[in-house]
């Protein structure tokens, strides 16, 4: 058996991929890091950027440069031990398919995406067989990062990362969990990420909370075309959010993976979820939500993995989600609604 090298590969070099790679590279004894670039144009941009990642925090620019880079191809060889996947939700299956042949039962894959359902989708499309499926980790990130151009980002909202083992609904661990410790330790010991590890059940609860926050703030900022902080100053939008939240709360409380959880009724009550959503909207008042940024840039949104996930799981459990379905439709139709009333 070959000895572990500790090398970390990063797939997806948008804001989150840059932040993770950069913070890992700034450790006093950094791991070897390989950036996986999925097209030639990105390699050209990497060279034009001086072969470094630049992150600006509070006006201070820091750069990191000791990376190896590889252009992803089906002929590229070498087992990938630890992979951080930071691609957009919609591109994850395609991106992972391109490195599938380099991942084994002993590899660890960390999913960093927003929304839910990607891990299940990747499992059926890329790793259908449990005997060759890598071990999965999932992280939830509340850092605010936006792009200044290729390989240059601003780390605006200093926040945190939560990481843990991702267990598929109704299943036990995938792959070999004993191999993931070194990646978790690396993430948790990067000061700029402010990361902590939680157990799989708490990870599910936190993922669902984040899903609900994104399912309320993101699409509502799209249809009302406003920043996060303005949204809930309007009584009619608060009312709308309560209807959406009531559906989400009912779906969550019916989920088999949470049904026996003693914390479920209090933690996922409509009232508690509302408190969490309003708190995040206030803390990120100056943000343009990621979904509104996508819409403005003409990109596809992740709504199918956010409100779409709530609707899908609702259908499985016999809970109707008409309001969330309507909201998805409005976002997809690109409708912007004007409101004038205030609280
Ligand atoms: O995660 C976010 C997003 O925009 O995707 C929130 C929390 C809504 C902050 O903008």
C-alpha cells in the first residue's frame, strides 16, 4: 500500500475554491495542493494572473502561489487522495465525472456547495457502486466572498465553516471514513476559514437550516430585486415568507432522517426558522444574494437545489408545497415584483 502524501486537489476555482485553496496554502506547513483546471482558457487565465491566488480582506491583499496545476483530462493519471469540490451545484456531476477514474474507496471528497441534493445526484450518476465510492464530507460556509476577476477575490464577510461526514439518507458512511481525518484537520486548522467539525446528525440539521435561509432570502431577493437587508422591511414580504416557511417546516418535520431527532420540533418550527432567516438577513443586509447575482449575470440559478429540494422531499412525504412551487416558477420566469408598503 502506498503511503499517504497529504496532497489536496481542488476542483472548481470560483470564489469558494479560491478561498479554501488560499487558506490551506497559507498554513505554516502547508499541504501540497493541486488546482484542477477544467479548460485550457482557465490555464491561460492562471498564467495571466501570475500563477497566484489573491484574496483581499479588509483592504489588505494577500497572495499564495505554491500550487501545482493540472488541466483535467481523461488521460490524467494518479489517485486523488483528498478532493475539495467547489464547482457550482449545477456543474458538479459533470466535473466529478471528469476525475472519476482517479477516485477510489480510500479517497475523500469534500462537497462545499450551497443547497441540497447534489451528493445524492453525484452518487447515482458518478459513484453508483458502494465498493468503489469515496468517503464523503460536506461543509457549510457562511463566508461572503466575491470575485474581482480570475483568481482574485474579496473576502468580505468573515464568518465560518462547519464540516462533517456526509451520510446519505437511509445509509451509513460511504467509502473509508478513517482516511478523511487529515483533510478535516487541515480545514479546521486554517485560521482564515474559522472551521469546526460537527457530527453527521448536527451537520444535517445545520444543512437544513442553511437550506431554509437560502430558500427564503435568495429567491425573494430575486423576485423583489433588492439587497438582503431591504427584503423584510416590507410587511407583505414577511407575510409571504411565513407562508413559505410553514411549508418548509412541515416538510422538514416529516423527513425520515430527522423524524426521530429529539430537537426537530423546536429547532424547525416555523417560528424558530423565521428567527434564523431574519437574523441572517440582518447580518448580511448589504449583500446581494448569490441567486440575485446569478440572475443579473444571466447565469442559471441553483433554485432547483434549494426550494426545488424542499418541494421534491415534500412530494416524497405527501406534503404539498404550492407556495414554494410558485416561487420557483416566478424565479425561472424572471418576474420582478414592485412593492411599496413598509412595516
Ligand atoms: O448564502 C447566502 C447567499 O446569498 O447565497 C446568503 C446567506 C443569503 C447571503 O447572501
